C-alpha cells in the first residue's frame, strides 16, 4: 500500500492554502483595505483561516498515510494475505470535522483469501 502524494507536494499545497488564507485576512497588497472593524469580525476571520488551513492539513496528511491506497504489496488487515484487489474505484468522501468539511479519497478492496472487504485508508 502506498501514499497518494509526496511530502513535498503536501507541504506545497498546505503552504499555498496558508498564504491564500492569510492574504484574505492581511493582504500583502498595501492598497487593499483590511476587512472588519470589530474584534468579533477579526475572530470570524481567524476562524475562517483556521478552518481553511486545518482542512487542507487533514486532507494532505491523510493522503500521506502509507495505507492510503492499495498498490503493489497491499495486505488484508483481516488475514494478512497479499491477494487483495480493488473492488471499487476511488471515490471522494466528505467527512464533517470540527474544523469543517474534509474530502478524503476512499477505496473499497476485497481479499481473495478470506473474502472480506475493507478500506485501505480506514476512512
């Protein structure tokens, strides 16, 4: 089983999301005005920033997991057999977290040895 991304790609995406979210709160362009005039508005902006960054981080961390995808050498978690095949193509599943919605790729696999099905990412 193998990860669906590399650390460098994951870091690049998370950093891009951090910079984009930061630019919405504190634009690098001095000609763009700051939004919000109250502390409550700033808190809302901070919450939005946190949700954006946290969901990107969770999605990328899940994609880095070794069990994120069945590949050569995948093993059944029930019997340990390597006779595993992909039963269903990868689907995008949205999970609701305290940080907001997170979209994860999910596979369904079947083991030829014991006949049981499982999701390699356990998501």
